C-alpha cells in the first residue's frame, strides 16, 4: 500500500513516516501544498494523510482541488485545532476522516487501516481468490484451509496482487507500492519475492494462481 503524507512539522512527519514504514506501508512525504499537489496528481496512492495547516494552500483547499479533478483517493485530515467548523469544512471538502492532534498512534493506524479497507472492499477485511484467503485485519493467509506463513514483505506483495486480482501489475507498480523504490533498483528483488510467493502459494496445488506475464509483469487470477 502506498501512502502520501503531507505534514510540515518535521518531527511529527518523521515519526508518522517511520511508524507507517514499520507496519510495511510505502510512504512518500511533502511539507507544502505545491509538492503535495504535484505528488498526488502524479502518483497513484492508496491513501493521503493531509495536515490542514501547511505552507501555501491549506489542506482543505488541497482536498477540494483533488476532488474537483476526480481524484477519489481516501483522505485522512490532520489538524491541531479541535474545532467543529474545521471538521465540517474538511469533510465537506471531500475528506473521508478527521483526526485531531495530538493523537495516539494506535488510533491513527486503526483509522489508516479502516480507510484502506473502505477503499478496497466495503463489506469485509478479507480478500479471497479461489481457495486463497487473506485477512487484512489479522494479516493471516491460508489456502485450502491451510495457514501459510509469510514474511512482512511477502505479505505486502501478496496483498497488492490480491487487491488487483485479474489485472496485470507491472514491476514498476509493485516497486512503488510495496517497496516505495524505483523499478531499476528493485527489478531482481521483485523476481525473487514473486518466486518465494509461488513456492508458498502454488507449489502444492494443481491450480496455479500467480502468473508471470513475460515482459509485462505479474497477475494473480483464478483460471
């Protein structure tokens, strides 16, 4: 999952970014409105965390601008002002949730997970393809009822493939969403981790779910 963090308080930004990376999210950051808009309009994000008070246009204006351009990426708005009118303005501008500083990090992560789940599935935290199941809440994976142990990176890669079930995802897309790095430096690493997943997911089963699309990328699909 790839997240854009827009926060101009350097210490807070560093803490949030480190905390998100520790639970295996890829994170880009910006500390002003110009950079925030450029990144949001250039890259596909799964979530935008947006502070209201930043240099340049405020967070409410940024959110409104994104919605006018049909950018429907979920937005979690942050503010130091616990004012009802500010919350109403943020939500009316198109924000999906609102959190007042200071906040507890566990609550912050819970809101992040909730918005990501809402984006990917309205009804369940579970992703299922054929007999392969992944629970985004517990991070448990199983196939045909048998639990599969995955490393954090393997889990993030499988989750991304399952969210995009039936679609071809390129190595560039994977490198940006799973590792937050450019394709050139991670090409071989991606191949290695795809092979790790194939061994754990497909090795003991007649039906293969993870497919390599030569020269293009990879796809997880039920054929």
